C-alpha cells in the first residue's frame, strides 16, 4: 500500500481519461477528401490523447512519484482535500453561463484572473498580463484564420447604441 500514492492514482486516471478521449477521437467523422490526408480532424485530438497517455504513464512508473508520504486512503479520508477543485468547477460553470452574454474576451479574462486567484497566484502584474494577453491573442488568431467568435450581447449592445 505504500507504493500507491496520490500521484500514481492521478496518473492512472489520466491514462484512462486520455485513452477514452483517444478512442472517441477516432470516431470523428471525416469528409471523403480528408480521409487520405496526413493532417485531418482526427490528428490533433489523437496527438493530445497519445501525449496524455505518455504523461500518465510516466506518473505511473516513476520510482518516486510524490514527495508526499500520504497514502491514497489518507487523501480520500478528507485530510488533504481542499475546496480549490470545487471552486474551479464553479468558475467553469460561471464561464459557460456568462460566455454568450459578455463574449469570449471579457469572460475569458475574468475566468483566467479568478482561476489564478483560486490556485494561489499572488503576482498581480503577471496574473493581469497573462489573463489579458492570452484571450486577446487567441481572438486575433481566430479572426486572422477567418473563424468568427461572437463578441457577446454586452459588446454588441455597446457598439450598436
């Protein structure tokens, strides 16, 4: 039981999730012309799944996967469980709820900034720079590729008035 650590259980869960993701990535329907292409709609999800399985495998086989000596039973009993994952899930729910109303950039900036706070980051300048530059750069990339991201009802209402 002393070799079963939380990191190894996390690695196993990561392998299972990545393997399932890879299985469903192979179920993505392809157009007739893209079936013979080297890079198609299945390529990137498959690469992500393989990398996830590799990373999870490293967590499983690493000789000293954790600096903690807590066993899985200690972690499950509630001694090391925190509210951070629940707060992050709540943030994800709020993000999905607010996305159509406030748009991609505003909602993502707020989500990233609050997620940094929840995770314990306290370098305000770095949090703000990353939280602003990442969504703006992604919005620019999507618009340069010709992919439309809805700016949201808030922004559309400001522009149209």
